[in-house]
């Protein structure tokens, strides 16, 4: 009997200790950044600029701007949890070329040339997005603004879509919510300890008519069911483009991916001028 009692106490202590460790070190589970030296030289084939945002949150945020001579739109892109602008910048370049649009793409705190400390919460990440969106809004008075969030960044883009200046929202491989995804990945961990709470159901507050969602049916990181549930819940607001052979990182290899993005930006641009 004593052995059972001690065993219960031991495993209870181990469980609580594990929860405490996850709470304080969860940034290491969420973020997988590439860190770049401040002197790192980007080598893109299309015109671009580097810039920094001194955020009210205390972070210094590095971002890139890809330019078109006559942009159809300006796309504010929020990338996934891995890498940095040394790799994501090439996607920004490709997106700019394909969509004939300007593209602004930032590195989160702890990524690339941005300040080394990670963001403290999902709320802080949204605040950073709001500040960059304000800069975009000030620079582009007449150009349609499209928010684009991929994976981790989808929740940030959804949160910003309630802004009246936004003309479109694209979500690639989105989760229904990070709390649900965390519960699926770590079922024994209580969801309330998760600090990076981002929620794509916030598209219900979007001021735009349609949201474009792109998701692969073979995505093993963020299951396709998350996108399907968003579609089912917000049916009239969502155009869901699914890819039968699509995984988490290969959607851009499919022709329908770029066709869908270009068509959506064209429609969003037309509606913004009405």
C-alpha cells in the first residue's frame, strides 16, 4: 500500500514538474528560428528593401519589402514557425512575382535579424502585426491590402482581418486554434497553460467578403480537419482549396496553388475599387 502511495506521489510530482517546465520553456517548443547576423547579406533577384520596426512591445523587428512597378495589391505575409527571412524571403520574392504585388514579410522576435528574445504571448505577436499593418496602411493609400498567414502566422493574420483597411485574407495550412492543436499534440497537458493562444475562428470578425484557405489533405503537422472545420463553421465566408497530395510544406509546388492565389487577389482588388 505504501509503495502504491509513493508511486502516486512520485508520478504526480513528475507530472506537475513537467507542466511547469512546459509553461516556462514552451517558446522552445513553438518556435524553431534561424538566427541571422546583423551583417547577413540577402541575395534576391527582384527589387527589395530591408527595414526595421522599433515596436512598442520592446522588440526590434526586421522585415523585407519586395516591390513591383505597378502592384495589384500589397501582401502582408506572416510565415510559419520555422526558419527565417533567409529562406522565407525566397517565398516572398516568388509571391511578389506571381501575384504582381508588393510583399512585406517580417521575422518574429527571436528570428533572423529581429531582436533575440521571443515574443511573450500570442497577443504580443498580434500587436507586432498591428504595428506593421499600420505602416502598410500609411504607405499604401489606394492599393488593396491582403493579409496572408501560413501555419503559425495564420492566427496572426486572422486576428488582423477585422481591420477595416484590409481587403483580403489568405490562410495556408491554418489551425482551428492553437489551443486545440496543442491539445491534440499533447493530450495530457492542460490547454490553459499555453501562452501562444492564436485562433483562426477570428475570421468571423473579418470585414471582407471571402477568406481563401489552402490546405493539404496529407498534412501531418496541422491536420486537414482543422481547415475543414473552419469551412463548415464559416461556410459562406470561406473558399477552401484542398490538395489531395498536399502536405504541410509542398503546396506551392501545385499549379492550382498559384492560380487560386492570383484569382483571389484579382477578385479582392476589384471589390476594393467598387
